[in-house]
C-alpha cells in the first residue's frame, strides 16, 4: 500500500528536491529519505498524502541546503547547477509541475536566495502553494512568508551590469536560435554573432577545476562573441556537434569519440541571447550519457548548420 501511494509522487518529489538543491544525487537522497519516513507513518492519519510528502521533502531539503552551500563555497571556479535529466519520460500536461522551473537560468537565480527563501519561492511559484500552507513548512507566520517571498523575488533581479544573476525574464532558446548561433560560429563572423547577443549578455561557465573554463563570468556582447569565435577556431578536429532538447531547454553538445566534452544552453530576451551556460565539468557532463541516444547530429562546419 505504501508503494501504491508513494510511487506516483516520486517524479514530482524528485523535481522539487532538484529545484531546491541543484544536484541529482542530493535530490535522489532527499526523496529516499522521504520514502523512509513515509513508510514509518500511519497512513490512515494522513488526509493529504501529496501535501505531507511535499512538506517533508521541503524540510529535508532545508536541512541539506546549508551544507550544500558550504560545499559550493569551496568549488573551483564558477558553479552551475547540474543539467536537469527527467527521471522518467514527460507525461501529460497535468504533470507540468514536474517540468517547470528546471532550467539553468532559474536554478542559478535560486542560488541567490537563503534556504528559507528558496523553499518558499519554489513552493509558491512552481507548486502554487498559498502563504498559509508555506508558513508551517518554513516555520514562519503567513505574514512573514509574504515578506520572505517579496525579498526573494527582489534578490533574483540583476542589480547592475556586473551582476552575474541570469535575466529573470529570459526564455530558453529553442533549436532555431541555437542553430543560428552555431552558423555564426562556423563562419567565424564576430559581427554576425554580435547581432544575436543582447547588450547585457553574460557567459556563465563551469569547469569545476577539472576542465578549461572561464575563471569568471564574461560580460557584454563583444567579450562573449570574441571568446566563442576564438574557442571555435581551436576546437578538436574530431569534435562532433549534437542537439538535444530536455523539457523545452535546447542543449548543444560537443562530443569527441562519443564523450560529451562541452554542453551549452542559453536564454533569450527580445529576440537576443541574454545568458549562456557552458558546462565543461566532466562529472556533470556524464549526466548527458542517458540522453545522447536522442540527440540529433549537425555539421558544425556547415554554413547551414543544423539544416
């Protein structure tokens, strides 16, 4: 009976924990902890199983967040959240709650928040919980919860032109936008690339100290364009390019001998790329092994890349 009730919630709880923690391993550990606590409960006394499971999962994530933050303070270079890999194929539109708020930009914005703010915002924005329901989870009053949410939303906005927080209104770039980006790179045309980048574009790169990556975020279209054109010219001649779409987020995968060495996705605003997220940490790139079978190869040297 425990399995029958719990298992339909597993994907939702995993997505919730991942939003809170930004790590698949941490999210899976949190959900397993929820399961262990669930098994010990008298289910006859639980009137709302979904609410109980989400509350317990949120509390577990709160406990983990402080230690996770300390670990990230010791991380070499810029830290990016692990790419989201759905634990199972997407279902009907009734399960959108398992698919929203999982992109790189949103998760990186959540890093600006204190643990209580992060939990409150995810429950409010993604799970559509009311202030009265969130308050007991974070051990605050409903009025305090409103104030916490107000502060959280304010923190997620860029403060200046050297603030590395992703643009809050950015939307994931689709395959067409990413193909245009690759075409400009294949031509080595800085001018054409500049037309695709927003004036406040930021490049976020994560090598984890295990692969070459920019030491700090790059700001502005000129710096970002020249960086990409320079890197593109020096790439491994055996490198192959692929696209894969994960919950609406299009990733460009650069592979050598079947191994993903670089993964890139982006968001756009007003028709131009505003944030670029480049993964080069091999530990995080290994996650793509589960989806490369669904990737579509393109010719990175073609002037009509992806066509």
